[in-house]
């Protein structure tokens, strides 16, 4: 927290856990008032306060004193169910205001005539009830006892309890020329400061400022993009659009058709929730000094309910990292690979296998899906498909395919197949019998003597 007068220090910014319970501005409260200033408007407000304080030095009045708190997220947009889908960052700025007192008289309010009543402005620091002044004649002066054309009158209260409405010119006769100028100048000084702070706050409330995505809805959009197009990092040189950019374009789209077409499914939302919980538990359980740079930064990017402006790429990578983690678990649980190919090239084969992983591969010409399958015996089978994608099933399944070629990757023999088909229920018995027959040893026949 930083307190400022004419000279101020920079505020350290730190994202806090987002909540709907954020500092409020009590518009009619006396004494200090707190405003929620959009983070991007803070520098302009500081410069304005400095300008006002330079004027205060010339008038010989006290400068404005304000205190800046730590930035916090403020809900901006909600979906139809009321869930927050976007946030902005705001900084609580509290302006200190003490009562303006001269010769026992304190300035309490400023009255301005309007067409259908009287505008009332309480001077910061005063506690006067303004309700009785809403219908009074704002051109009347208790000192000269006349009502004439005036743009404003001042309500002053004496420490003994007296109250008067006095015009600007009559203040000179009422308090003396120097005191009147100081009193009016101090009032305008404080009112200007509060008005400028209100204006800066309203610019944020009107929808301006940097808009940030909500963490879980954004991760759900990332999960959908990965499911449809695979994971493409920003560092990729394939020419494909990075996944995080696809997700951001869909997330912020104003076109209802695009929003409907890219709406995450319940499965996408569930994947996002699981991925976030996994990263928070896995990375967060490690001491800070033992985390890798990626683990620490990724943990920071998803720990709050809002994703920072420079953290969208890190947050999106958490979903991809969790998918790789699940793939590694499948590999560990599957049959150990054997140093052999499934069959000879060109042969049509039938085999039992577990689907280990699916991975979208995008090139400049097309998008294909890589399927890695481990057979019951331990053979590694790879199938590339441009039109189909096997569902992520944990159970062993029966496949038929044609061996296209043999390959070796990272020292592991893998069989590349084409025309892979999962056995239908009506053909399953026939194919199982075929496998059983192939597994039986051949009987050697002897010719008759």
C-alpha cells in the first residue's frame, strides 16, 4: 500500500484471488473515500492529482493525500447462468479528506441551482445531511439577505452549531478576503479531486480497460480447441495457428454463430477442471525452489479465477501438459513394448490392442490424427487418419488393419498401418476365431509310404 501527496512512489502490482467482494466506493460517505480505478487509468489519475497539488501550493492550501492499494480483479461480463467469464483489473485508491475549518467555521457543502431543484455536493470530510437542501433556493445568501443570480452558494457550519448559506462574493465580508479565497479554493480543490476519481472509476465501469478471461471457461475453450485441432504451441514453426490464439479468438467472439459453434462441451469443461486441479496439486505441492521455471509460472497463471494478460499461453499449456501426463500413465500401464514388428509389410492383420494416445498433427496441407496402439502381445502400432478419430476408450478392443511399413522411433519398433477398422459386434466372433486359429501350432502331415 502506498500513500501519496505531491510526491508518490510506484505501487507494486500483485494479482490476488478474484472475488466478488471487492472494495466499494461509498458515494455519500464522509471522510476518506475509496475508488476502484482501472489499472490502465491509474497513471493519468496520478498526473492529475499532481497537477491539482501544484495549484494547491500556489493557493496555500493542503495538498491532496491519497493511498493506493494492491490491484484486484473486478467481474466484467457474466454468462446466462451468472458465471463470470471476463474480468478487469482495478486498483483501490483512497482519498483522504479533512474538514476545512477557518475561524471556527467549516465548509460543509456547495449548492448549485438547477431547473427543478438544487444540486448538492458535500465537501469531503463533512458530515452534514444534504436532504433538507435539495429544495431550497440555491441563490439565497444568509449574509446579505438577498436572492440574486448565483452559480453556487456555500453552506458553512460554526463549531457552536450555527449554519449559514453564503454566496461566493459575500464570503469576503463574512470571513475576510484572504480566508474566503482559501476556503473556496480548498473546497474546489477537494471536489475536483473526487470528481476526477469518480470519472476514472466510471470509465472502467462503462466497459473500458483491459479485459481478462476467466480461468476455467478459458481452459474449457482450450480443451475444445485441442480436441478439434490438436495442441499447437506458440513456438511451433509449422505455420499452423497456435492453440491459444484459436481459443482467444473463439472466447472473445461477438458473433453468436461462432460462440455457439465453439461452445465447450461438458466433457471439455470437465477436462479443464481436472487439468487445473492436477496442475495446482502437482506443481503447488513442490517447494518453490524445487519447481522448474515452467511449473512455477504455469501454477501462477491458473491459481486465481482470472488469467493475466501475459499468462494466457502458460494457462493454455496446462491443459496440454495434463494430456501428456495422462498419455504417460497409459504407457506405464500398458503391456511393455517388445522388439518386434506386428507383421510383414502388406499383410492384413487382426489384433487386440489398447489405444494409448491420439494426437492432432497439422501441416500446411491437412490435419491428421495420430493413433498409438499397444497390442496384447506388446507390439506398437501407429495409425494416421485424416477423417476419423478413435474415441478415448480404456478397454481392450479388436482391430483389423493392413501393415503399411515398418518404422523405428526412439529405439522402439513400431508398425505403421493403414485401413484400420475396429471390429463390429456382428464380425467379432469370426475375427476372434481367426486369431485363435492363427495362434494354434500347425500340424505336420506325413505322406503315406
